[in-house]
C-alpha cells in the first residue's frame, strides 16, 4: 500500500463521515444508576441524574458540529458568541483536519468504546481498494 496516499484518502473519508455521519444518533440505555456531568454557559458544573434504564442518544452529528457559547468582550460591552468546540470551522469540508493529530473522542461515526463498529477497518481498506486500486 502507498501509505501516504492511503492516509490522505482516509482523511477525505473521515471528513465526509464527520460532516455526514451515516448513523446520526446512536441509541443507548443506562445499565446502572449514574450521573452525567456537563457545564452551563457560566462554566458551572451541572450534574444530570441518569437512573438505570434511562434512554440516551449519542448524537454524532451534534458532536461533529459542536459549538461552545462563549462571551466576547468588546468596547461596546459583553456579547455571547458561538465558537468551535472540537472542530475549527465545522461547516467547512477540510480533510486536512484528519492529518497528523486530531481529537479521537470528538469523532464517533462508528460509535466508540467496547460496542463500536467492528467493520471500521474493513470499510477503510475497501474504500481504498475500490477508489484507488480500482479492484
Ligand atoms: C461506513 C460504514 C459503516 C458505518 C458508518 C458504521 C457505523 C456503525 C455504528 C455507529 C455502530 C454502533 C451501533 C450502536 O452502538 O448502536 C456500528 C456497529 C456495528 N457495525 Fe458498523 N458501520 C459501518 C460498516 C460496517 C461493516 C462493513 C460491517 C461488517 C463488516 C459492520 C459491522 C458492525 C457490527 C457487527 C456492529 C455491532 C458491534 C457491537 O455491537 O459490538 N459495520 N456500526
């Protein structure tokens, strides 16, 4: 395999999956009583109870386009603005973001963890063979 070429094709493939994840929402169910922690726009920690049996959706599309509400200070006063949280300029198609180091936790088209997609590596190789080698 031409590794450099393969890496770039994979970057294009990943960027397509970041912008257009085939599985938008991955359904899950809480296996035990737990809590989810997040922060509100003032930076305060918010704890959300998540009892056993709670239906959850991992939203790939929301994660891939996630924006963070921040306050900007201008001469005219404070204003709320959105800024990119994980992916800079998330609406732009830019395979280069998958070159070098990138945030593995902010990319879940194949889900994540123990029950993530077992076809992931197969799909990457199959795309390469079809598009580049023409096999
Ligand atoms: C671009 C193509 C694909 C995408 C985007 C994709 C995406 C996903 C996602 C999001 C899940 C997690 C579902 C969940 O947790 O409810 C999953 C699971 C799974 N995928 Fe894929 N998949 C792809 C191709 C494939 C292929 C080609 C195979 C088989 C060769 C495959 C086999 C599986 C299996 C067996 C699971 C269940 C794993 C488990 O529950 O432990 N997938 N896939």
